[in-house]
C-alpha cells in the first residue's frame, strides 16, 4: 500500500533526526504552551484517557475558538529525535513511558490523534522513541487528544 507523500516525508525526517525537537517551548500559563518557532499554542495536557478520533476532535473544539487536533507535521515539530528533551507520558504494560517532547508537557499517553482532513483513515502520531511518527491504530488504546491553535 502506498503511503501519502506527507506521511512519507515526515517518516523520513524522523528517521534522519531532522524534525523540530521541541525547541524553546514557553509556558504561557493557564495550561497553554507556545512554540515561538511556529507561533503555535499547545494544550499543556492531553485529554487524560483513551479516546476515539471523533471524540478527540470534539474535545479540542470544546476548548474554544481555534482549538483543533494537530497535523502530522505540527506533531513532528514537537518530537526531539535527540532525546535531550523528554516528558513522562503514561504507562505501557505497567512500565513508565517517556515521550521526546518538552518537559513542560503533561501527557498521559504517547500517541495523540492527528488532524485528518486529507486522509481516509485518522492516524496517531507516536511521540515516544518506542513508537515514533505517524501510523494507524487499531482500537483506541493509548490514543489521546492533544490540542493546538494558532497563537
């Protein structure tokens, strides 16, 4: 099966360690973080539990004007391939997970849903070294809503 070009580009960038790296994330207070390099504002915390894609989309929209699920490219920009920046992001099989993102994030799972305007099946984006990059998911185990808006 042929992958869409955007997914192939992000996957290649992750493999080469060329994506963003959570550089300089700022805490704006009130549960909002800002990436000054992109101008995007992020919810500091995800929704806190397994969630399906329609509910994740609705959860972000309920935060208020402009809040939505992130694109694959936006999530890739948060991922630090060097591992220098990391934050706890839940447990898997009783073991603590770490995500390669700014420690200012408060994540309960490693795989937020992506905005899926241009693909037939919604994807998650792995922020953990154990599951990094975009991919499909069967069920909702570990899937979260991490919201973004333009700052």
